[in-house]
C-alpha cells in the first residue's frame, strides 16, 4: 500500500481512507454530497497523487508517443497538454492519458491502476529509439484545485496569473526554490487546475491552501475520491475500468474525437479504421432513472424485456437530485428520448436516454 505525500493531512482531518489501486486515499472527509456541492459552488482541493506521472526524454519523444497514442501529438506546442488513449493492436484501450509537451521533455499522466502496465508498454516499444522514461510518481505530488472560484483563489493565494491560461495548457514555474507545473484541467466538469509539485513541497503548500490552522473551513475545502467520481459522472467523463477497458475501443466508447485515424498511423489505427467503416454495434449513452434507486456497474439495460446493453457507471446526482447512469446499448436503441429499463436485481426500473453530459458549467 502506497501513501500519498498528503497522507498525514488526510488522517488529521479524519478522512475515510480506502485502498484505491494500491494507494491509501481519502474517499471523503465531511461526506460525498457536501464535498460535491461545495465543488460546484466554491473551490475544492483533491489529492490525485495516486495518478501515474512518467517523464519521457530523448530526441524521438514526439515520434515515439505519436506512434503509441490515438491523438495526433506531432506539432504539439510547448505548454500544451492533450487528452488521448493508448490502445492495443485490436483497438482495446490500455489507458486514457494526459500527454504534455515541455520545453525539453514530454510528460504522461496515467491512471493509478494502469501505471505499471503503461510503464511496461512504453519500455516495450522504446527499443531502438532515442527515448528514456522516468517514473516520477513517488517523488512528486499531484493536486487538483476545482470549482468556479478555483482560478481567482489560486491567483490570490500564490500570486499567479492563470486567468488567460487556456484549458489543456500549462505553465512551468518555481515557488520557494521548488519547480512546479500547473495545467488548466480537471476531472469534475468545473474550471480549475491540476498541479504537479515535488513531494517535499506539500508541507509548504497546505497552509497556503487551507490556512495555518489546517482546519479547511473556508471557501477552499478538501474533497475526496467519492465526490470526484460523482462530479465526473455528472460531466459524463469516462472512467477507466468502467466506460473504458481493454475490451472496448475508443470510438465505441464515445471518444472518437481523440482518435485521429485519418491523420496518422498508431498502434490500433487499422482496427479502428475498420470499426469506423463497419459502423458501431453499440454506443455509450446517458440515462435518467425514475425514482431514487441507483443503477450500478454491470446492471442489465433492457428494452421491451430484451437485454440491449449494460450499465458502466451510476450514481445519485447531488446537483440534480436524480438517479443518473451511463452505459452501452445497441446502436438502434441509442436515440435520446428512448424509454428503457434497468434490471436492479429485484425489479426493473424505468429509465430514459438523455443527452450527455448531464452537467455543463456556465461559461
């Protein structure tokens, strides 16, 4: 079990800790509903240090990553990040990633559960290339500051200029002699940043974020992985192991926008060209369920008594006070407004396909 650099902070606030992909991480502090709504209205700090962080150096870094990723990375500007997938030859998704171009290297952020797999995949395909990889996960920390007040809060507390930073762009800098990278990105559907800092910087950062007494009772509060999940689901952001797996290709998963089969070749491109040409047999949809019961992962989705799909994620939406879910259904039953039902075990529960995302923040 790995501890985050913020572990002492979590335990001091009485956070409920769980084993998440081999890391001891906070699932909530005050409660998922409270932390969710606070993020939607003010600003929350999420510890996401469990995410994998891999530095890629060498003269062939661009060509190397472009060959492995579904999205076109050639020509990426310094200071720009891109969401992309890495896939098997058959199109099965190995992971979804954020890949960033720095002045003298590239950086890959992957899911905690897939870090060892992605490191091995990079090593496997690095033979004969001028590239080298360094896993920096354990010497760094990663924090996500999210919410409508996140940017002004960070600007005031750290004397930064972030308002003009575009989404999926980042800045490198130095604070008290320690290097950092701050990207305008996140996994909540809100505005905000994700920062990568040296692990030794955490004791200096926390009092600035939460005050010297570290009680976290102001406009900025900590939030756990439970609220991060309900927030991302409202924003219809896919989660690896649910919407994304090795058994699903990127196009079927509704992420075709980050698959550039017409612009380049990459591992899995031929398979995805075939999938695109043949048409999708199933599609990702959003659903609202009648009543308060929650549709859990792997619950059957039915239409006229016939199973037509499977739930991938479901929750009670704190924002809308509704039961919402995402899942795969047959393409001919995927239109918005289609009436379905979900088998919740003891009975079927009526559901309706609705547009995604469920939640979209005001500009």
